[in-house]
C-alpha cells in the first residue's frame, strides 16, 4: 500500500498499531480522515440510531488494543475504512464507494452484544456491533471491507439480495474483503482466503467463511446446482467464493501467506491459478461493466469471460483459466 499521510497513531484489537488520519479540533483531535474525503468515525455509545458522538482524543494516540477502551473499536473500523478506500483508489482508480469522491462514515459500539456489522445505502454508512459479551467486536479489516463493498455493488451492478444474484452480491463482498486484506497485508492480520478469522464469532477460533472449500463452515455450498437460488445468500455465495479462490490460487493443496488450503473441483479437473491481483481485476470489471441486478451464476460466468477478454485477450491463458475455474464449480465446461 502507498504511504499514508497521517497525524495520529492508534492501537486496534485486530489491526495492531497503525497510523490514522485525524483532524485537529480545538485543543485535541477528531477521528476525521483528511486523506479520504473526511471519512468520520463515530461512537454510537450502545445506541441503535443516530450518529452518537464523533471519536475525539486529546493527544492523538488512540485506543489500547483492548475492547474495554472505547477508542479501540474506533481505531479498527477507521483503519478498515481507510484501507478499503485506498484499495479501491490504488487498484481500480475508484474514488470512494460510489466513485464520486464522497466519504461514507462509520459507527462503532452499536447496541448491546450485537453480533453483526452492516452497510446501509440509506445513510451511506456502516455500523459495527460489539459482539457477544461486548468483547468480540465485529470490527476486523475483512469485515469492514466486506460491508463497504456492499456499497460498491449497490452503486454498480446492483445485484438483488436474494436468489443467485444475492449469492453473487455476498460473494463480491467476500472477494473484495480478501483482496483488501491481501493488499494491506498487515503484520497483525495478513491476507488470507477466510472471512472473519479474527473476530472469533464462533468462539472456537474458526472463521466465518472459507473460500478454498466453502463447505468447511458446515453450511455453504462448494458448487453450483439448480437449487442454489433457494439457499441463504451467505451460503449461496460459496460457489462464487470458491471460483475466486480457484482462479487466484488454483486447485489442490497449497500454502499461501503461511496458511494451508486444499481446494477441490466439481469435475476433478485441475485449475491453474492466475494470482489474486488478476482475479480481482476480472471480478471488478465484470461487476462494474457487465453484471446487472439480475445476474445469476451463468451470467457471472459470461461477465467474467467478457472482462477477461477485455483485460487479457480472448482465449489467452488467463481467459482459459476463468473457464476452468467456473467448470471447477460446475458452471459451464
Ligand atoms: N453482515 C451481514 C452482511 O454484510 C449483514 C447482512 O446480513 N446483510 O452480509
Ligand atoms: Zn454481506
């Protein structure tokens, strides 16, 4: 990632010690990021509406890495928003969620024991709960990137949040969550093909979702089938997440960034990976140029093939890898 202009330093629960964009205010500072269109981070103070209060600090040293310090969650989510902003800007020259240069805003400490995080187009904002026991907050980097990417999908393809298009909508958020994490590659949270591995939502150290073999979570589908559209969108995302993993890294056993994966294919045929940077470029172009609100898995295949043809040439090795990765999840041949 490019060097970030900043004035503050924070310690999050998940990001570790990081620079933060802050703004002098009175005798102190506020958590308003001058380098990302003034993105603001608020403390909802356990409320469930409004914006609560903007995080402020007197010496520009934020959080202590524990959930008992209210600023800690602010550090994690402010950094997550900044990393996501930087990813879209640096990698795709996208200027904010809607590509209009306008910052969203973030709200931490929503409700009591609230075990979720969510994006809303209506406020152009994202919101984070403190999790079970108010100390497993939903504030990790991949969660932030997942939520903000719902805003990108809403302002581009507009994939309807049910049926196969809903699974593709969810997968798009998981795909860019992984991509942001790899792009940032923080020592405290290196890139991986898991979603939510830091927040320990299951209480046993397992991630929320696995992209190499989505059924590892006990509910997600690995492969497309004609009943996929009847499945919850967080599980019908599985085959598209699996497609993205296969296209990035290829099938079979592999260690990436220190993590072991073993990715099967529905047809038993091998897939050769093209790297996450090429795979994310294909998915982004497909999302922003070819997919529509009703795109299904078959449509996503043709959208990514059109994108791969634009970026790498029709019938190029990368284009053919896209074909193989879809075949690997039982879409096309
Ligand atoms: N955190 C969830 C998600 O982004 C919220 C939801 O169900 N939409 O998928
Ligand atoms: Zn989602």
